C-alpha cells in the first residue's frame, strides 16, 4: 500500500485556475463559409496541489483532459490562463515563464512516463543507449560514468542481470520489460516528480501489478512524487494517496483515496465507482455510465457539464436547448414501433437541429397545443426525469410553437465538504 504523507506536506507542483484551451482552426472550406473557429477547453480552470512525496491520481474518462494536465506540468502544453508553479530546489517558478536554465532544470526534475512503451522507445537504440540518452544530451555523464549510472538504473528497475538486457533492442523485450526501460530512462537523471500517463493500461493484466509495485518501491527508494493518470479506478485505489476526479477539463472531486472510495460525493464519482468491473473475472464487463457519452469539449454543456448525464441534477444545473434531443430520442426509442405515431410527433417537433445551438430558451414546433400535448406525454412516461426540473416556463410563442425557458444555470466550483473538495450544487461549504 502507498505510504501516507503528512497532509501538510508542502506542494511541489501547484496549479491555480489553470486553463489549456486549444483554438481549432477550421479548414479552408469552413473559413470560406464564415464558420467560427472552435475552442477546445482541454483543461478548464484546475486548482490542484501535488504534495511532496505523495501519489496523486488523476482519474477520468477519455477526453477529460488528464494527459493535457500532465503535459502542462512539464511545460509541454500551452497555459492559456492561470498558472502552474514548480517549487524546485532553486525556489518557486511559474512553468510558462521558464526559459533556458530553468526550463532545462524542469525537464530533468519532472519526467513523464507514457502509456505506450513501444512508441516511447527509439527502435534503433539499444536499451543501454536509450536509458543513457538523457544523461548524454544534458551533458551530465559520459564514458565509464555513463555506463555505470545506466547499469545501476537498469538494475533498479529489475532489468537484471544487466548484461542480458543492455544490448537488446526494444523489439526484443516484452511490454513489461519495455515499460521498465522507459521508467529507467525517466529516473536516470534523478527527478523529483514523475507524471505517469496510463503507464500500465497497455500491458498484460499479469504484469500491471508488478510495474505498479516497482513504481511504489522506486518512489520510496528515491523519494519521488507521482502524478498517476488513469481511467482505471481500481488501480488508483491501490496506488494513490489522493485522487482527483476529472470531467471535461475540470476537477469535480478531490480528496484522500480512502475517503473518495468509501464515501464518494460527486454524482460523476459515484457513477464511475458503479462502473468498476466486477472483481469476479468471469463477469468482467464494465457497466456503462448512465445516460450517454462524454460531451464534446469544444461545446460543453451549460452550467454543470455533467448535467446531461447526472441522475440527480436539479433545476439550476444548466438545462438547455440541447437537452431536448436526447429526451425526444429516448421517447422515440421507447415508443412501441408505430411508424405513423413517430412521423406525426416528428412533424410536431419540427427542426431538431435548431436545438443544437446552446441556449437557455428555445422554441419547439409551430403548434403550441400539439407540442404541449407531446411534452406532457413524454413527461408522463418518466416523471422523475431531471430535465423537467430545469424548465422554468413553457408558454405559447408568438410564432406558434412552445417557448421553453430554463432556469438560470449555476456553474459549480470546488468547495470543501466532509474531508474532500467537490464541485456540485448538492454540496455546500462546510461551516468554518
Ligand atoms: N493538441 C491538441 N489540440 C487540440 N485539441 C486537443 C489537443 N490535445 C488534446 N486535445 C483535446 O482536449 C481534450 C482532452 O484531451 P486529453 O488531455 O488527451 O484527455 P485524456 O487524457 O483525459 O483522454 C480532448 O477533447 C482532446 O481532443
Ligand atoms: S451540479 Fe451536481 S447535481 Fe447538478 S448536474 Fe452537476 S453533478 Fe449533478
Ligand atoms: Mg490521455
């Protein structure tokens, strides 16, 4: 099990309101058509502290911004707002301001271990050359000293006896052995922090625990601090001291691993925990998260970005025009196959595409009476559907249809609640 650092350990890396937004330029055709360029909010306002000596898990589904956050810590993704501060032995400095010597220092102090060890290793270098490469290019060792340090490191990661592995090429090694070589290359320069991005997800089940155990042993031996990025909660539970749950570029819950697993608060954390595959290997089928896919990070939902999937969303959670589409589609999939009914209802609703521009008000169809009757039927099918709490008013629109006005959206921010920080309107700040 991981060692538990003092809660008051000083931060080694700190992000404050960190944003990494990517401007996507459309192709020539979209420019010709005057389409706006889109912004992908890969990381969208993250406040995190990585404490010296801990393993901090960053957990979330694909596309939630985990890799971008990890890369930003190494200065490999552009900070578009907010900051990342690195507290190194030379004092504190903001990563995006670093140049020259400070940047070189960061690149030795903070190392990344990638998901695919095959792609991370140069196929034309022997393992000895690959692990020695960073020492060589930083001019930190040469000749016998270089060989000695490389061999020592290979032994540390379990690629021993060293003579068996030093002259091998990546293609001669198994996945687990390659990842050991990647870890050796990351620790050879004596870093402070390792950002491990899904380091075992591409390895065989049988070697995953061994690689994670190796990382824990190295952490103790070398006094390292880890960021462990994963979509796999089971490994985070085993490996991490604290866990930050990410959803669409935001941290939605962060706290001690035990607390998060024993008493998850955010509905997304609860859903993720519910989706952990059964421990019985015969039944290892991950259950789906409720209500659909992770939305597009270029056009995130209004209010709380989890609201379209949240089973307990409330009136202020950010209901909007786009939420009508899944509501209608669910209704039509559940309607028992009468094509004439479907065609008639489809005609009452009109243009579905008009719902796709995010808006807190929307006009549906052209006949208020018919639209109201349809909405009443849908509501009767599932009166507990949270969507209905979001509708503040449904009234006749002068154009003939039904104008829906949704409640003012609230954008929940992290607040301290019972030992964790959670971003959900259901949790208020603990009294001081
Ligand atoms: N260089 C980039 N340019 C544009 N979009 C990017 C870039 N890198 C990541 N993204 C987008 O940012 C979001 C988060 O990606 P990523 O950090 O890789 O998430 P994760 O590691 O959690 O799967 C995704 O929507 C992804 O497509
Ligand atoms: S704020 Fe909380 S209750 Fe509302 S949608 Fe988000 S997670 Fe669900
Ligand atoms: Mg990733």
